[in-house]
C-alpha cells in the first residue's frame, strides 16, 4: 500500500479490515486504519463519486481528527470550502418580529481543532481523494448482499456473488444498514421522529437581485436562525456569500415505511412560515424548487449492541457498526458525522492494541469505549430542538443567552484518539477476560 510520505503510520498489524460504505464514517475508519498499521479495503454501492447534498457540520472534536492527517494538509483544504463566521457569529431571531435576540459570538479559532461547516459533497470529495492518495483500496459500484463470519475471519458477499474475506468487517452502510440486521439478529425498523426538514443549497444570484436579501451575500459569510413554536429556520451564506443554504425543521408525522427523502415544494414551506418574519419567506422564495429536499427525520430505539456476538447478539465478534448504522443523530445535535469519525478512530486504535489474534476483544472494547458517550451526545439533538421549539420568551428577555446553540466542553474538547490510547488496554483486558 503506497502511503503518503507525510502521514505517520504505525508498524503493520497484518489485520485486513473490510469496510462497507464510503461515507465520512467509512472513509475515516479506513484512513485511521492506515495510520494504525492495518490494511483497509472499502466497498461502496454507488458507482461514482458525486458532489451531492447540502450543509454538514463538523465540531472541533472532528477537526482534531482531520488536523492529524498529513500535518494539517486536509484540514487546510477543508477550511477553504467552509463557512468563516469569525466576524459575523450567529444571529438568533425571534420568529415573528424578526428581531435579533442575541448574536452568538464564534469561539476563538484553534488550528489544531478547527470547526467546519460546508457543502457535504465538497468536503466528502476532499476526504475521499485523501483516502485514495494514501493507498486505501476503494471499490465503487459494489453492492453488498450479505455478511458472514467465523471464529477465524469475517467477510462480505457482493451482488455478483464474489466473496471477500478479511479479519473484521465494519458496517458503515448508513440508516438502512444490512450489517445492523446481522449484528442484532433481527430487523430494526426506523421510526418517524415526528419531525422533518426542508433543505436547500443554491447560488446567490436571485438573493443579490433583491435589495432586501442582497445584504446576506454582499459581506462575506453569514449565519442566521429564526426560532419559533415547533419550528426553526437556519440560513447561511458561504464561500464569501456566493452560495446560500437553509434548513427548516418542523413537525411531520409522515409514514416513512418506504422512504424518507422526497422532492420538496415551496408552497408547503410557505404554509409553515405563515405569520413569521417576512424575511424568512423572502429567502425561501429565492430557492429554485428543483433543489428543495423534504427529509423526514428518523430515529431508532437504542441498539443493545453494535458488535456481533456481544450480549444477546448472535455471531463471532468480528462484525461491528459505525456511524448512522449504529446511532442515527438528529441535525440539531450537529454531531452526527463527527461521532462517526470518532467511531473510526477508536476502532483503529483498539484493533492495533488488541492485535490480530484478539479481534473480538477489540470490537467489544470499541463498544465499551463509545456507547455511553454516543448516547449522551445523541440526546443533545433532542434537548437543543426542544429548547428552540418550546422557547419561553419571557425567560429569554431576561437572559438571551438561554437560547444560544450549546457548545459544551465535554463534547467539543474531547480527543477520541488520546482517550482511547489511555483507556484501551484496560478495557480490552476486561472484555477479553469476560469473553473467555
């Protein structure tokens, strides 16, 4: 495997890691496996890389991970594509009057733990290309039909019948994960969260043409949020005001049995914004309907395990879940992708510590290290949403800071690699003794 000269790697462990899914979680797991001396290979159903999606957020706990890749080379590339709110901050508006209740200042930059908010597809392309650059084998257009494992190894069976074998399989295959069914021993169906978001990303052309909205695109990057009863509307301009994006979260009890992503319609958005600050409708009216997506927010009951053969789960302990396959997040946590990154780092470190002869111990330790933290972070998606959707405006009048987006040290200051290095050996020893 040809590894970039600037990427520090540990000695080879001889562990072959099969990763299903080339999203942020799968790519990070692969890159971290290279750093820790393993041999990762990725299989992805999509036939080609496409620059899709809209805004995605990575907190400083993710920035710390990106920064370690080739001495900050990747984080510098991501910075060029991301919003810079150093001067602007975050304006939080009252939903009906439009008044700015508070301007939440942007924290002082830490180059070793940067924050990124940018276009999902563009940032993904940077990480995807880096994985290829350091020698990760990425097989696109390969749909996985099945998983298998024995005491001695694990693998996947592709749609064309090809069998791929390795030492461990990481299921990073999203909310519809097939690996989850294998790990749990039953199908865990998604449920509606009772909410949905409309989301869009578009150029500033029509915003600039309107004297009332051009202010958002003429003075660099901006971030504004309108908070109202059971609804919040977040609007950003990015890349020095050239691109615009917004998300509107609202109540929705739609049936999600078949799908939860649909084309959106501006008329439906306008209905929800009746009685709101007219500026919200103005912004929405500049959106080409062709880019509007109606995304139903799903949740799953907490999974009892992310690892096969652990607890009541069947299997031999060589298949595990990361990211959305294990723990889908609500957007209001702003931590879903970041927690997938933390999963990948933790797994790679523990596989090195446990070694090729104790894959089962590494995967069990991964669950022990990650499980409680992830559940606590997941909960913040609900608490932030409820804080905004059930705002007591009399309380906010007295203390506007109560409506600010939470930036908690226990989430943001966490260094998952350092933590796993510190606790990993002891946890591996404990779970290995229990399994014996």
